């Protein structure tokens, strides 16, 4: 599919297929048995990246889902959430890997599909009752988004939704997040790990 064939409207039924075609699958990386879903080809395609952000902005411009702020998860969530925040005219709340933010911070540890990690949020980043959209690129085991959601809740924020471009449903993360009570929206599901 060349760039001129790309849909220009988020309402076009072909939009999601066009986005999916620009995500690369890399077998056995970063560990044996893991299939990494590489979003960089989509980001490198200016029209596809615009379509992705327009699709998300279209959803979150509606009053029922409009957030007060966009919270982004380190690191690929930064890329998507920054562009979305710009499109919606909103500020960013950054949730970083441990040791990347100056104090005072709150921390949350979690398990990944191939290890463990910790994320932090600066105290005062959100206000009690503030409606926040939590953005990442991928839901695998759900650990990163769950940790981010827990940090936001500890500061009193109200999640509008968690949103990711990709879901790996076989790893159970999206089901786990929904079961925990986080409203979740993903654009594309990929079978397998």
C-alpha cells in the first residue's frame, strides 16, 4: 500500500487496516519466544501517523470521553500521547521509568512479559478529580498501564480510559485491565505474542 492509497478520515473503514499494515512484527526480540510489534514504520509514514492521531483525537474530542489531561507512559506512549495532547489542546502528565524524574515522586512496580520494571509519577502532576486519558502504544500483560493507572488513582485522578494502538489479547493484559475496572480502548489486536 503506497502513501497515496492511505485513507484520510478516521471514519473510513479502511483506516485501521492501513495502520495495521504499517506495524512490523519482529520474531524472537528482545528475547526468544517474544514477537515485538514495531510501531516505528507507522511513525515514519507522515500520513499514517496523522491518520493515527486523527483517529484518536476524533474519539477523545467527544464530550463524554474528553479528558482534562493526557498521561503518557515511558517511552512510546510519549510519542503518541504528545501528538494527541497537541491535537486536543491539552497538557501532558509524564509517567517515567524509575530514576528519570526529580523528587518528590510516587512509584509503582510491575511485571512485564519478559521481566519487571518500575514507573514513577511526580507528586502534584494531577489534581483530585481530574479526568485523565492514559496512553501507551501496546497492551501485552497490562503491567505498564496498570502501574500507570494505579499511580494516577493514588493522586486522585479519574481515568477517562486507557488507550493503546495495539493489543496482544493472548497475553491477557487487556482482560486484566478491564477486570480491574479500567475502561480500555485499543485500535488493533494482534494474535500471538
